[in-house]
């Protein structure tokens, strides 16, 4: 352990800058993996929510159809009962003793006929309602089947990405740990702090066109010379990002490739 600590102190500032930029490049790749993985679960979740909503709607429509069918059955029974009563009243008319009894029975027969007409009207309305609901159910079911197909595809895609990226991420994490060993703890903490506050996660950036590669504020010529000398850690006075020269980033990229 003592030897490891001694070796760590022997790393030059240039070594640390190089390791910092390597660490940044690795962490950026890990960020990309997390972003890629992060989008699909949201898509899967949205699909699952929409499917659940459609299934609830279809259940509701099916319940309404069942209610229509129950009403039709009730009205048909009512028609059967009304017809039985009409037959009964017609038989009674044959044995009436006076006109008053005849008229009273005739009114009952007329009333039952009106009940039959009303029941038939309600049956027609219920059948129209069933037809309308079935059209909605058919369209919703078609949409549901399509969404379930999409969900199956997205879940398969997510499973594949997770399987692929887990291995890649583990490899990158090992490389990240390797690069971090070159850097002292104080600098790693500063790097992580800047990364945590940066929207794009960039804590180490090159100077490009005389400006910070993170916030694009101007970097004075003398500071650019200091950065190119790689003798000390220099941060952007505006955003706090660690600055490195463009040549170093190209060297690191060349090593990585």
C-alpha cells in the first residue's frame, strides 16, 4: 500500500491532465449509455400506461354493451308478458256483461300495445347503442393490439440494450477507476463536483478558438500559454471547468483509438 501511494505522488501534472481528460472521455461514454438506457424505459412506461388506459376503456364499453343486452332481454320479456295480457284481455272481452266492462278492457289492451311499442323502441335504441359501442371497441382493440406489439418490441430492444451496455459500462467503469488512480483525491473530488453541476457533464474541456470549450468565455493569451505548458491545473475563471490544450485531447484520442 505504501508503494502505491508513493507511485501516485510521482505522477506529473501533465500525467494528471491526461488522466483527467481520459476520465472525462470515459465518463462521457458512460453518460451516453445511461441516456440511451434512460429513454427506452420511459417509452416502455408510457406504452404500458396507454395500454392500461385502453384496456380500462374497453372494459367499460363491454360493460355498457352488456347493460344494453340486459335491457334488450328485459324488454323482450316485457313484450312477451304484454302479449300474454292482451290475449287474456281479448278472451275476457268475449264474456263482458256491458259496454263499460268492454271499454275498460279495451283500454287495458291499448295500454299493453303501447307498452309493446315502447319496448320495441327501446330495443332498437339498445341495438343501435350496441352497434356504436362495438365500433368503438373494435377501433380501441385494434389500437391496443398495435400498442402491445410496440411494447413487445420496445421491451425486447430495452433488454438487448441493457444486456449489451451492462458489459460495456462495466468495462468503462474499470477504465475510469484506472484513470482515477493517476489523480489525487482532491482533484477527483473537484472533477466530480464540476461534473455534477454542469448540464452536459463536462468537467474537463479543451481551449478552442481562444475560448473555454464548456462555457465559451474568452481565455487570455497568457493563461493559454500556461495551459499548453501543462505545468499546473488551470480552471476556467467563469465556469470552473478544468482546461486542457487541444493538442493534449488529440494525443489522448490517438492513444484511445
